[in-house]
């Protein structure tokens, strides 16, 4: 082992100066009593206050501008001003970062589905008691089933309208990015026609509960709807990973077959049989059988250590805790 490798664990990365300046300015904006439209200190003042170069200050201001925290204008009356907060800006920023995490396999399909469940189930319950007549009519229109091409956009519009009908702006800000990342990455327009028919049926049942003002039933129907979607999302995840690994593509019928396999394993896993020895499955195969992405370079697992040949298969025969829990909820 080289001297550099020996010393590596004793050091931590020093963050660039502009990132540290951006952190301080961000905290100042959040913690101090400043209002939208107020001017930040000028670049020259910030260089003196923070003891850094003007170029470092400018780079930090660019970071805050990209986060929609400030607006920078030029000219005699120009400068950097606190931006007026917009829910859409916050939601877009969160969506971009969730998309990056998902694309880098740092955010699993289960993570996204569980987060959506925690947010959309109570949103449906709130919508049942808070929706206006105009919002109810909008939900009715989006819940009605049409062709597969329209179904993709109607699915999105139904859920976004429901979030608005909940009357809780923060729920919308938090849920919209999760929903959009899931839909844009996994739930594609070319899904099988019976998939969209099932979606429309679920939407109609959710709409009916909201129209009746039954908060408990609306939440229950939304929970059931998300459980119905889970196998399809997992199937899409398998397809996405297979395409990245070897360019494999699937038809809508192929997507439906994978979804049915995932659903069957979740409902009736074959836990009694001892799996035969076999080679370690690919990442896509592990997702197809367990509904979860393979862990990335972890040193410890929840299962007892087994042989290299049998450990992956044993995991494949058992459903994830999340899937098993949801399956039990469906039965009850």
C-alpha cells in the first residue's frame, strides 16, 4: 500500500470556496429577517465581509440564482435581490435532484413508491373534505377513460388536480416531483391497454369517494390504486435497467407479463422451496424477482451470509418487506 493510500482515511475533501460562500449566503437569506425584493450586499462588500475574491463571490451568487433564491440584474441600479418564492420553483428544483438520484441508482423504485404513498394517500383524504365544485368537476373529467394516448396525460392531470384539491400547498410541492420522476422514468405511454383501463377504473373509484366526501374511503382507494400500480412500475424498472445493460427492449405485452410475474410473487411467494444453486443473477433479474434494486457495494446485508451461489437466489424467493406489507394490506 502506498503512502498516499495509507493517509487517505485521515483527510476529508475541502469544499470549493464558492460553495462555502453560497452556504453562508443561503443561511443568511433563510435565517435573517429579509423579504423578497431586498438587495443583498454588493459584490465588493461581500468580498470584504467574507475574505474571498470577487470571482468566488460571483460564482456563489450564480449558484443561488440557479436555485431561484436570488435574482441578479445589471446596471447602475442592478445587484442581487431576494427572489419572490414560487412553489413551482421549489418543486422543479426538487424534481431535478430526485431525477439525478434516481438515474444514478441512488434512489430505488421502492423509495419513490413509498414516498408517494405517504403523500398521496392523505392528499386524497383531504381532497374529499376540501375540494370545491370546480375541482370536483375537473377530477371527474380526468377520471373518465379514453384512449391510451390520452390516458398518459390524463393520469398525470388527475393526480396533480387531486393534489390541488387537497388544499395543502406543501403536499403538492413535495408530491409533484416524486410523481413526475416516477412517471417520466418508469410509467411509459406505450404500456398495455389493459393497464390504462385499470388506472381509469381506480381513478373513478377515487373520484366517487371524493365526491361523496368520504375521506377514509378516498384514502383507502388511493392506497389500493398505488398498490395496483406497483408491479407495473417495477416491471418498467426492470426494462429500464435491461436497456442500460444490454439494449434489451420490451413490447407493451412484455411489460404486462413482467408486471404479472411481480404481482404473483408478491401475493404468493414460494418461500418453502430450497433454491437450487445458480450463478448470481444480473441487476435486472434481481429487480424482476424481488422488486428492489440490488444494493450498491454494501458491506453488510439484512440476510445471514450465504454461499455466493445460493445467497442471491434465496433473496429472490422472498418478497421485500414493503411488498409483503402492501400485499397483506390488500388482503385485509
